[in-house]
C-alpha cells in the first residue's frame, strides 16, 4: 500500500473534477442592463465605436507610425475632460513636454487631462489605485509598458500580454474605458501576441496614406456594436477634422468623363462611400513581359478578373500592361467592386468613357455571372443623393425606391457588349 501512495497523490493533484467551487448558471432570458455609453465628442469616433465608449471596455487601436493615433486620442480625451469627466493619458513613447506641445498646437491646453510619461505598469496602477477611477484611460503605447514581475524587455510577447492583462483587469473592475495604442508590423497587423486582440473588447485600425489628407478609423472587432463600421477624418493643420460626407474625398469631381474610370458605391459597415476606380491599359511590343500593378485592391482578385474577361468575353489583356488604382489612396475589400473594376478595365481597353454620372457594382463569378450583393438599395440611394443618374449591377438586385435609372445585367458579356458597342 505504501508503494501506491505517491501515485495516488499525483493523481489527486492533477484531477480537476473536484476541489473547486460550484459555478452558477443563468438562463439566456435573464434581464440584462444594456451598457451606458458615453460619447467622445467626435461623432466619427463614436460611429466607429458603435455609439461611444462603454465603461469597463478595453479598446486596442493600431495604425502606421505618424498616421495620427495619438492626435485622435488626445482630441477625444480633451473633449471628454472638458465635459467634467476625469481622463488619464499615459505616454510611454513621448515625454510629457512633447505631448503638451502637441496639445498646444491643437488648441487643447485648457483641457484638464491628467498627463504622465511612464512605462512601469506597477507605478501606473499604484497611482490609479490612490485616486478616483477616471472615465477614460489612454496607454500610448502598450508595447512600451513594462512589468517587473515578468522577465524580458518591453515589447516582448510576455511583457505585452502581461501588461495588457493587468491594465484590462483594472479597467473591468473599476468601470474605466481603457484605450491601448498598439504598434503595427510592416504588413499592417498589430504587433505582439495574437492573444492581445482576443483579450480586448474592441480592435480598431487607423488607416490612410500619409501623403493624403484623409484618415479612416475602422472597427475590426467590436463586442458592443457592429464591425466594419468606419469613421472618416481629414488631417488639417489644427488636427483631425471630421468628414461628414466622405464620398467627396474619393471622387475626382471633373466635368468630363475619361476612359478607364468607374465609380463604385462601396459599403463600410452601414455607411455607403463612393470611390473612383481608375484603370490604364498599355499595349506592349511582342516579346515583352506585361506588368500588373494594383494600388488599393487585391492583386490576386485582379488576376482572376482578367482571366474571366479573357476566357468568357474574348478580350485580350495578355499583351498589355494593366494598371489599376483606387483614387485617393482608399483600400477596397468589398467583392461588389468586381463589376466596377471590370467596367474600368474594358473602358480603358476600348478607350471609351463609361456613361456619365453612372455607378457600377456587382460580384463576378468564374463563370462570368454577375451575382447580387448586399444592400444594393442603400448603395443606389447614396449615389442618387450625390447626383448620379444611372446604376449598373446585377439583374436581380433590390433597387428599392431609388431615383436612379437602373440597368441590370446577368452576364459579364452584357457589360462588355454595352461598352464595346460604343467603341
């Protein structure tokens, strides 16, 4: 019996079927109080969040260096602080003097923000524990934070995970809206452990080209609202200005149509945004290798679309260079852009402008079919609001009560015939 004792002790130690506390189960129909949101004072920021900040929520915001993350959060923090709510802004990348200089440039020095430059999570949490819990806590950035209970330099996987866990636990226990700024890798994803995105309630991406004035705040994950909702800002000298009608940023506004240009009514969350798709076809001498260049769209999607145009419609792109650009630096991921891209390519190939004041949308299958897409009536209503007169898309699209003249097409060949007949 004595020889069996160690095995028994080992078995009990690793047996998780007893020794714990009983878990309380609740039915799904238990009354639940909805979270009370507080607005940031920036309507576009609130829109991307799904209506505003939720107390006790953790938000992770990523974006390229210099894109304006700190500027946006400083403006939001100042707006909340001016309403009498406590806001704590902790910068681990800049000295407090640098943050004050930015606030002076933005005209925010009068906002009663509690500012500190610190990287020790222990010191931050000790200080917060001695004061009233703020309404908003900004940590810029999580990769600069350090915990003395974890080995490793700031920015390592263990440090980022451990520091984020402690800060999120504080936010949940005290009803604080926590915003963590995150670095991004060269491919645009948030640096650090992937579990960091699972730990937070909201993941946001601040996008845009630094050579362009617009910025897009996109919700990639939101436990309290819709995903893929966006807020649009314009980078001005006084900081980030909200853009209430973002479609005007991405349309050229010229009077005469040009060959190779098509307008696509994109849908970002619940917001339609009209963008211009530009195509250029350059014929090459025999023997030269044609080039395919894409800006703002998926390169493999373009290759597939060119193959469908050649195989199903008899067009020849194999001896030509193809250049595709989404105007204004906008990035498209909506599959409904297929038809607009195809229209721009065929228009450039035929050197014939598309019908003036027209929009194009629809997904194209490998068989050359134009498939229906979601929210076609919403896309058309937004187009009509901006003065467009014609819409081209799937034959079975739901157009609603749109004021546009709508032309439905079942096959990609119908689009080619319509354009090439006038070439």
